[in-house]
């Protein structure tokens, strides 16, 4: 479990710091996201991911987002080179006020000795 927590600590850091090249590199090419409304988004390349994550961050920052916290991790091994990781994202303002919270699951796969996000699924509230 600690390996997955460490991965997502890095994921959170790169996103919070707006390091889009480093953040996008944490994803498999292609990657896929299942949104809470059931729609599916395919992210074919790291370059397209960089643009997407930057636009998401910009929209959230307009809502007051300054940083994230994570809680309630669950990790399920799906064989040797795949993990299903679920946890709650807590979006906070600069002063620590809660903006929103949601649960999300990620399937990670290990390729070339590194974990990469293959899919993410937003849970319905």
C-alpha cells in the first residue's frame, strides 16, 4: 500500500505545483478517464494530457482551489503489475476551507519498472 500512497503523493505534488510535463508522465499513453456522469475521455498522449490537466487546474483555481489532500486509501492488487487504488480527494482553498470532495479510483499498471495511471474513474456522489 505504501508504494501506491507514495505514487499519489507525487501525483498530488506535481498537480499542485503545476508541473504538467512531470504530471502527464505519470500516465500511460493512452489513458482513459470515466467521469461521474458516465462519459469516457481518452487521453491519447502526454502532450494532450498536459493541456487537459492545465485547463482543469485553471478552472479549479478559479473556484478557489489551492491544494489537495487525500484520505481513505484502498489498494487491491490485480496481479503482479496492476493495482486498483481508490481514495477521496479533498480540494482545499488557500486558507484550508473545503471546496469539494469526491472519491476516485485509478487502475495503475507497471511498465518499464514504473507505475503509470491507465484509467481513472470518478465515483458518483
